[in-house]
């Protein structure tokens, strides 16, 4: 079996970095965001950025549009038409990088699994940002047989083409691949449609959305490591 891992919110704590960066943004631009708590700002930001990410993943908008619109639309929501979204975005990106960390427990499990099985990374994020993340946490790439940054191949998860390419990179058959990821839409459904098995990471606790027989759900990393190294 070959085990591919998703990066954001699976191995790397994207949500933590996003929240901290938004808190920094709120402190810096109190006049714009000061009426919101950090929770409210994050909810507002996600309400704007998640639909844009989905449009990006289906090819409806390009990367530049996504990058620009997530802050332009957020400022429009805040009724701050005179603020410069490019400046706000630049500060956010700077802060976001400063707050990267791995998901608690993920590194030990990843390394333990890599001792037993070939592992790889497969991510939808922006190529240049993902490259920085891999540089920051070199152990991820060091242990990986293959790293698939979907943007570089022109097909993003859940497009079956992204999984076909990753299968080819791994040099195994589709039913020999297990995908470890947190997103139901891009990781669970995407991998199942490609004939992969799935280990769905649900850190917020059980989720009753259905998965097929080839999948299992876990919310702590020791459980996954035990299951894959026995
Ligand atoms: Mg993810």
C-alpha cells in the first residue's frame, strides 16, 4: 500500500495559521475589523473564501482572481470600499506564514507510517506557498517518495485527473493507494471516485456523512499510526 497525505488541515495546521493571521490583521486594521471578534472575522473570511476556493478548484476562476477577490470581497462585506485589498492581503500572507505549525500528533504518526509504508504528499494549495511550507517542515519531503502539488499538473482535487496523475507518480495501482485527508469533498469523495481507499481525518469529532467500505474515519493520529503500522 502507498499512503498519500493531504497537507493543509491534515499534516499542517492551516486553520490555526489562518486564525492567528486574521487576529494580526484585526489588530493592524482595527478601524476596518475592530467591530468583529476574531471568531466572527474568521467566519466572515471563510464565508467569502470557501466559495471562491471551490470555484478555483473547478476551474471557474483562476488563481489570481481567487487571491484578489478573497480580500476585495471581504472588505466589501465590511463596507470598507476605500481600503486597499492588496495591502490587506499582503499583510495577511506575511502573518499567515509566521504562524505555520504542524497539526499536533501528525509528525510522529507520519514518521512512524513512513517507516512501514511508502508515503507521499498531495496538495491543492498554491504551488509557491506549498513549496515554502515544505521548506519550513523539511521532514515531510524527506520522508516522501513523491510530492504532488496539483496546481503544477493542471488538475486540482477532486478532479479524477489529479488522482490519476498521483497514482502514476506512486507507481502503483489505484486500489493500492490510501489517502489521508480532511476534506469530504476534495479528499474523501475525490479519492473514492478514483478508486483509492481513504482515511478521513475529522479532528472536530465524528462526522456522519457516509464513506464507502474502503474508507475509515479517525480523529487522532495515534489511531491512524497504530492501524497502518501493525
Ligand atoms: Mg486539507
